C-alpha cells in the first residue's frame, strides 16, 4: 500500500536529517512506492556513505583499460586473484547483463569494473565504462598465466562470465564448496562465513537491504562499488583461512576430496547446466523388481 504523499515528504525530510536518520526511517522511505527512484538513490548514497564511507580509500573503480591491465599485472605477479560478478539483478546467466566484475589481489584495493551502468534519465549506457571484450582479453591473460583463481559459488560466476564475455574461466578454489566440506551444518554464504571466520565486526555494516528493489544499473558505480567490491576481498580472506584448516592433519582427506573431486566437477556441472542434458528416457525408466532382483 502506498503511503500518502504527506508521509512520503516527512520520511524524506527525516532521512535527510542526520539527527533523526535511523535505519528504520531509511528502509521505510525506500519501500515507499510513491518515492521517485532518483530520491531513493539519493537516500541510498547518503546511507552508504554514512556506513561504508570509511572504506572508500580501499575501494577502486576501474574506469580505463590501462588501470585494468596494471591491476591484472599485479595479480599475475602475486600468483592469485579473487573474482566475483554482479549482474543486472538477474540470477539467469543465459540472459543476464554483467554490471561488472569485482576483483582482488593482495596488496591492491578492492576493485569494481563497471560495464553496463546507465543514466537514470536517458537510460543510456555511461560512455566511459569498459566493455565485455576488455574483460575477455584480461581474463584470458589470467587464464593463460596459470595463477590461482578463487571464487565463491564459482559455478554461477563461471556461467555469467562465459555467457557475457565468452570466455571459459578456470576455478581453482571455490570458497562456498570448501565451507560446506569443512562444516556442512553451517550457513555457507560468503558474508556469513566471513563474519563467522574472519571479522565479526562487519555485521553491523550490512547495506544489502538498501538495494532491495533497486535496479543496479542506475546506481552510481562509485556507490555500487562500496556495496560490491568487498565480495572479492572477502573471498580471498576466506580462502586463506580455509587453506589453514585444510592443512590440519584431521582435514587432509577432506582437502583431497575438495581438490580431486569437488573442484574438477564444478566446471563440468556448470557446462551441463548451460548446454542442457539429454536423457535416455527408455533406459532411465527401467524398473528394479525387488522380489525377483531383476530389472524390468
């Protein structure tokens, strides 16, 4: 139910006043159907700045090819990179748009590479952004270099990158799979794992709720980067912790399962989902008769 116009104005006034700004006020304003998108974006920007502004110095929005190339050079030198993808609010790799990948390598900033953000008023793509072809060229360098590639729920990121940038990325370490092997009874989401294993203090800085119902494409890339770019950093830090756990004598057999079975299967299942699977219906419908111990 839409709030009356007078209430909408009151919410905007409260949300723009630091003395009365509260998370409940912001959430209520963002969920108001009568509030224009441009006003919601202003509120989101102020709230993101308030909560995560301290991390701006650690976040990089890559806006040109040279900066991108230099970043990949550093990753190749380090021998490791974490990759995450952000889509246009879509979980369908075959039809989604890639808003931009997030990347992290030790010693560098958390980086976001905008590709398909648009002007809210004109709906035109922001012209300074890199392209899917730029991503394909540099990610191919990552593949060819043989450095370690880390992802969280890599099957999805692999599919998004393949469908949008037309490149098959390696995945050497999937922190989602590793988390499930190390403790199948825990939630394996990236942020839950990072808060649980690495840094409990970030729980109070969650901003995901701000973007509910907002088209990612219209969000300022500088603001969106604060929301998205930390995922690749968290993936890297979680991988380091998991590697320490797998090195324990009690976990060595689990680690072998992870490296020799689970990880090789990821790209196989990802490809199967994209290509589709043909079922031999006649063979699949064979029934086992327990009384005669025969297939019929």
